[in-house]
C-alpha cells in the first residue's frame, strides 16, 4: 500500500502543473461566435405589423434551416420603425414589428428560448426587420 501511495503522489506531482496549460489550450480551441445577417423583412406597410406572404415563406425557410443547422445558435430579430416626431413611438413600432417576426419564427418551429426581439429608434429609421443568427459550433449540441 505504501508503494501505491508513493506512485500516486508522483503521478499527481507530474500531472498537476500541466492541467492549467491543457485548460488554456481547450479554451483557445473553442470557435468564436459570429453574427450572420440572414434576412431582411421589408414588406411592412406604413405603421403596420403585417408580414406579407413571400416574406413569410422566407421566415419558414429560416426556421427549417435553424432546426437543421446546429451551429445556428440564437436568432436576433431587430425591428426598425419611424414615427415622425415621436422617439418612443418609433421604438415601440420597431419592437412590435420585431415581436411579430419573432412570433412567426416560433410558429414555424424555432424554439422560443433561442429567439430575441429588439426595437430600434429613429436613429436607425426604416420600415424593416433585420434577422441575424449567432453561430457557435458547440452551443446547441
């Protein structure tokens, strides 16, 4: 037994100094996350939330691809609205548009835990919603 304990102590003394180096190498090998723009919904009528049929089909394709591609981690839906003279209304309209697109993605099969919606202000005016995906090779395994 004394000999076994001695061997164990020698193994620990040799192995412990190398563990932090191995952990650093493991972290360095992790792939960086990337944000990829995948769609831009532009068919909104002035002041409206309705998404027209051709872009609904695009959102359905995005949902199908999200289920197939494990590297696609989270989807961010950024809504842009513009209400002249009212910053808060612009943000609210952009957020409602983003929520509408998010709800369609969830309806088409994207897990709601992986989709976020954000509204933007008049600083980035427009009548569109931009859909981006964060990629990570090891995230949704």
